[in-house]
């Protein structure tokens, strides 16, 4: 997964490209580069390593010019190196390209071009694009790019620049994100919104298969057959600082603290003022339609998968419809049983995760009804699904997902209650209590956040451990899964989540006084059993950090430390219990001097299979 950027206008291209790449660095950061037409030649500068390495290289040597492209890379084909960094140029250095995605038929094209005498410098799949452009170019840039698009297969968001057409950028996308920003006397192309938001809020969302011809005063969009496509201007309502750190040391901490607002924004307009029902006008379902669902699948990856597990609980408990949850990268290989009475919900913060997109496409191919839950308006998954419900978390920049998770849980709760309302499977008084408590979640998160200082102390104390367990029952187990992922992905501590009742069937053998155990005990219906599991691990000398409801004296008696969350309905406890686990992971990573926002080996949105 990489970040691409383009500029054409009256300003200095290099200045915008570097600033835009800074905003996109979380998308990939093993190498970076820019190409600028300086009035005579295409100046290409690139460097392996973080963006700072490129900045250093450009010191006093920044190419001047009003049109250019840039790229920050997360390697898929070819190790991180100067040569494999984008942009890539053709043999004559007349064309250059930046690309996010994978060209699946690049080897056959490369063989054909090598046989024609083209010289390749890199090991990347991307380089074939620009040599193919050189090969088919007969004097018309647009026609040549269209021919390249006709020949290549795979996923891409790409931008071409040509010194033969020094006032034009041409871009296209398939299964990867790309947005065009509309300025005054300048236009911008980027992988996503934070890179352009300081310049313009007016954007075009480009659909798969479309090609855009971008000049400083015009943007023309064409479909696959070359017909012009009229685009609606989409106003972006993210404020500029929303994509900045807002005074926090890391995006992740900022986003943890943004959760009350993100949850409030996601709830807005979705609960009747008397808490009697959920409003989801974007669905407009009827009782008959919901009753037609024989089965629901929820499919996702990573944190979104953990939110899907909670979603299963909500829909089954409230709407009494059978739900199956699947990891997206597994879903399409097990020939899922889907027909037009099946609802498939895909959950994806970025709306670009290729495994989730593939599962969505398979679900549609099999005739299922599809619903996307995503955080990015106009994302590929949002546009592919039959219907979409947006979380309103705002940009989530940190690789570790936090506010996306809690807002996904909110949407799951709304959806479960909405379906229950249509099916009349929940008594009115219970619905009122549930929705009333849902509205209080933002305050509950604010209260949970007040224990940040104490959690920071625990984190420091246990951050030297190399192994840690998270245990819980029922919904606590699903939250334990999310808590352990958070810790693993940013602090690199090995953490494992276990159903508390399952420990004694083998894994208990790993519990010693060197293995702290985080025990979630918020589910009253299984509290006594969870308490006995805590005693089990205490008997093996484990240090226990309990996560419990405010005032739980018993938990305080058995656990070494307790982090309390405010009292709430059992169903809604995950929304609060996850907050101390996010903070525990964050401060553990800080104590271990890890790169919290850009952890090793990971990227924010995984657009490779
Ligand atoms: C979450 O902390 C991880 N970074 C990762 O598991 C992420 O949730 C997963 O890749 C799914 O991403 P998506 O929600 O954008 O589809």
C-alpha cells in the first residue's frame, strides 16, 4: 500500500508534493520520490528510507517546476531501495509514473518489452507501466495512457507525467483509492483526503476504470470506453487540523481521545428523540425485507473483524437472526452459502482493504445483499456495496485503529437495534433503555479516559514483559482480542487473547509470574465464572490487571490492579472496556520507544492480498 500525489498549477510543484507526501507517509514509508518537469526535463529524485531521507536529498537541490508527481512506498514487488522507489521513468526519461497497487500481468508485459529492447532499472511491477506507455505512444498522451490501461490487469491508482505534454497529468484507478482536489489555477491528485485538505475541500471521487486528464484549469474524466463522465463536486467536511496531531504526541493518542466526539458524530441523527427507535434512512428497510434474511454474514479484517464479532452478538441478541463472522481473507475460499436471502455486511475503516473488497465482490457474485460499514466517503468498498452506513470518525491516521473500532461498534449496535425494531424482537422499554444508554457512551468514554495517568504507570511497569495474556468471556472475550492486537501491533510485545473458560484446556501451562494477565470482567452474566478464571491464573502466580465496572470490590480483592469503567448495559460494555486497553497498548509502545503511528511492517490500509 503506497501514497501517490500529483500537482499541476501556478505554484511550485515540489513544495506541494513534499507536503502532501508528509500527510500520506502513514500509507507506506520504506522509500519516497518525486518527479517534476523543470521546463526542459523530468527531474526525478528518490530515496530509500523515510520521507526525511528524500527531504535531505532535496536540500538545496529541489527541482523547480509547476507540474509533478510523488510517491511514498510500502514495498510489494522489490525490496525497498533507491532503484525500486517511485517515480519510475521510461528509457528516454520522457514519461514517469507513480503507482499504488499490483500489476498482476506485469511479467508478461515486461518480457514483451524487454524483447523490444526496453531497459528496466528496477524489480518493481510498476516500471512496466511507463515502458509500455513509451512503447505505445504515437504522439497523443491520452490515447497512449488509455492503451496502457487496456493492457494492464490488477489493482492500481496511478499518475503519469510526460515532458511531451508538460501541462498535463493523467491518472486512473482500479481497486485503490484516489481523489482529485479542485483548486484555483491548480489541481491536485492524491491517494486520500488529508494530503489535499489544506489546499482545497472541493474534490472529485474517481471510480474504478475511470481516467482523468488533469491540467491546471481543467479536469476531464472519462470512462473505460473513452466517453466523458460528468463528476459531482464532493465537499470534504474534515477540518484541516483534523488531519494533524492536534497537540498530541502521536496520532494514535489523539484518535483515542477523539472517540467521544467520533461516537457522538456517528450517533447523530440515528436515534429518535424519545429513544424509541433507530433511524437509518440510508437503508430504508422494511420489516418484510429484514424478515427475508435467513442469514447474515459479517466479514472484515483485523480490528474491523473484532468489531464484526461484537456486531454478531448485537444482531443475534437483538434481532434474533443467525449471524456468521468471517475473516475476509478466508471468506471467499470456503464457498460461503449465499443467496438473495443472505445479507453480507463488510466492515472496513479505510474502505480499501483488498481482502475485504474481494469478499464483497464474491458475496455480490453469489447474489447476496451487501452492506458496507466504512469511515471513508466514496471509498472503493463504499461504492461497491449495495448500501453503506458511514462511521463518522474523521480521518484515522495512526496505523493502529482505535476510534474506527468504537464507531464500528456504534454502527453495529444501531444496526442490531434497527433490525430488532423492524422485527419487533425487543420490548419497547428495553429498546428505550438500550438507546438511552447508547447516547451516554461518549460521556462513558470520557470517564474511562480519566484513568490515563494510572494506565500509563501500569504500562511502564509491565512494558518490559515479552508475553502477556488477555482473557474474558462473552463480549469481554471479543474485546480481549482487540486489546491484544493493539498491544502486539504497536509495542511488539507478544500478546494472546483467550476465552477465559478455555485457558484450562492447555494454554494455562504458559501462565507464570512472568506473564501478566489482563482480565476483563464487565459481563455480569458470566461474572462468577470469570472470577474463578482470575483465581486460576492467580494460583499460577500471574499478575492480574482487571478491567471491571466502577465499584467492583470483589474484582479489586482478587486482581493486583483494577481499571474501572463506568456502569453501563452489558451489551455496551465493549465500547468502554476497550478504552483502557487502547491506552495500555499506547503507553507500552511509548515506554518501549516504538514508532507508535507507523509500526514496523504494517500499513494503514492493506491494499495487497
Ligand atoms: C488495526 O489496528 C490494524 N491496523 C488492522 O488490523 C486493520 O484493522 C485492518 O487492516 C482492517 O483495515 P480496514 O478497517 O481499513 O479494512
